[in-house]
C-alpha cells in the first residue's frame, strides 16, 4: 500500500465544521436534497411523456436521443464536477450545476423541434451530472464518517421517490396539461434549491487547494465515455452488436481510454489523481458499488420486459410490480446506514445482505416459472433490501479513506464508474436476450415475443439466463466488498451535525 493511502491523522484529519445551528444544518440538507431531486426526477419523469413529445414534435425516429443524450452528458461530466469542487469549493460548483440545469430545462420547455430538444437535454445533463455526486460530497464535508450513513438513507429516499413518482407525473402532465410542464416544474424546484443553498453553503468547511484543471485529460475522458456509452446504448437496439458502427465505437473508446491512461501518468496534475485510483478502499468500494448497482439497474430495465413477455402482464401492471424492487433499497440503506454509527465491523451487514440477494436471485433463476406473482414480489423485495445495505457502506467507506481535499474527486469518480457499470451490465443483459431469441436487434416487445414464438424459444429460459447473470453481478459485488479494507470510521463528530436529523 502506498504511503499516501495510509490513513494518518495528518492526511485524513476530520474536517472542522463551523458552528451551525440545527436549523441551518437542516436547511443545508433540504437544499442539497432538492438539488438531488432535480437530477434524479429528470431521469424518470420523461419516460412516459416520450410518445406524446414525439407526436407533437413530429419526430419519432430520433426520440431515443432525448434520453440518451442526457445520460451521456451527465455521466461524462461527473468527474469534472468532483475535481472542480475540490479546487474551487462545493458551493460555487453546486450553484453552477443548478443554474446550468435550470437553463437547460427552460430550453427543453420551449424547444420548437426535436433537434433543439435533444441539444437542450444535453445542456440539462451537463448541469445534472454533478448534482448527485456533489450532494453526497457536501454531506461528507458536513458530517463525520461515523454518522454519515444515516444521511445516505435520505438520498436513497429521493431516488425511490423519483423512481415511483416520476413516471406517474410525466404521464399525467403529458396527458392532461402539456409535455413541457415536465421541464417547467424544474424551475420552482431549482430556484428554491438555489435560494436555500446560496447563503447556508457559505458556512461549509473549505478544503480548496490551488489546482489546475487538466483540460486535455477531461476531453479524453469525456470522448472515451461518450463513445463507450453510445456503443452500449445502440448495440442490439439501433445496430447489431457485430456491426461496423458498434465495433468502431468500441475501438474508438479503447484507444481514447488508453490515451487517457497515458495522460494520467504524464500530466503534472491529472484529472483523477493516481492516489485516488490507487487507494485500495476507493478501488474495491467503487467496484463493489459498480457491480451491485449495475446489476440492480439491469434488473429494473429488464424485469418489466419479463413481466410482459413471460408473465403476460400489462405495461401499467408491470410498472407497479417493480415497486418492491424500488422501495426495498431504502429499507436496506436505512438499516445499514444507522448501524454504521453503532458497530465496528460495518461490512458484516451488507455482506449478509448481498448474500441474501444472491440466494433470492437464485430463486428467480431456478424457480421462476413455479413462483406465484406474490412470491416474485417478495423475492424482489428481498433482493432490493439486500442490495440497499451496500449503498451507504460503499459510499462512506470511500469518503472515509481519502483526505478532505479529495472528497469531491473520490465521490464523483465512484459515481462515474457506477454509471458506467450500469450501462455495461444493461448491455450484457440485452445481449443475453438477443442471443437467446436469435435476434440481432430489438425494435419492440412485440418483435421479441413474435420471434420467440416462431422459433419455439421459451422466453422463461432466456430470462433465467439473465437472472443467472444477475447472480454473477451480485457475486462480484460481494467479492469486492469482502476485499475492501474495513478501516475504522473517523468519529470527530460535530454536535450540531449529529443532531441535524432526528433518529
């Protein structure tokens, strides 16, 4: 282990938070939760409004880009926000993210055609990409690691809320009001977040150090990420996996990643410092969260297809059937987050949780056709609760292992690779479905079921292979979690922070 990775009282001294009243701390928490809600809600609220948007703008062909370009921009700029916040402070960086997001929302709402809407969604993504990582980083500045797990629960609640309410609100606005309302709603939320955080975040501890932003490294990272995500998003859907377009994008991504690796070694101050990536806790914690959350995202994408194609449920009922998978993560995160302040071996609960999730996923794999609908819902809840126990532990352990001036970079890097992991595992699940049905690409659920019926393929067996892949994903998450060093959590608690949110 490198010397720079050793937790010492000098490099990892607990930040001294200025004296804040309970009201001020609650205000900060509410403000960053609103900022987080902006980014999380916009990933889900647009889904049910897409058909209406396509009809009104007269362009259905390019409709998928409305979703894809947001995810591309948001994922690619996440490390930039982390580095910038370490250099110039969380407050100004968060305010920039919120302002860019609001401007992008206005541009989306008034977009006269699909091209303008797609470009505006890219601007939204540039703003939203840093809000999630910055929210977690600000809590890390405010609360010591020993107490930090409980706050991760509130972030998990925001994600669950956006997952449950987003599609419902999007459909309601598009059907009864106008599709632009899904973007206009960001204005009051964003302005409230701005007003709340503008003054209170001035009192956050500062860990700024004079840094130079590695612009060349940033360009290489963004280009490598975008080309990879395009290949993973288009593969099997827009183009066959073996097509020249997909293989070309993968080849370009590999070359750009190699160039980025060389840039990291040669740059006087690289975008992602070597000390962050070489830190064993950051490395194993990030990989654990990457495989765990990536597998979870893959299940949320393909379980509705399973419910409709195999179980014969309607689209609306299959969406409701996902609720146990969405809600259980908050339960698991709550249990794990609260236990971190009370136990020494904080890895034990998520290790048990992931083990239980693996067993439950095995039930889907081997007993799927024999399980009743109620039994499947129970299994999904168990999987979700088990995975939820990992989320606060991985985040807090990573933040606990780096000095204060690298909190933003480490948190953003973890979120960045977690997003990449989600895209990668969704692509693997898609490839399993395509290879199992003999299709080179899927244009609709009907094409999938019709092809399977003509070829005599049992879709239940195809999805059993998907669930088997999920077992592998959760297993890798467990393996990296077990390999993660369990460093003692720093407990220099600030009394005001401890009392910020009542148990």
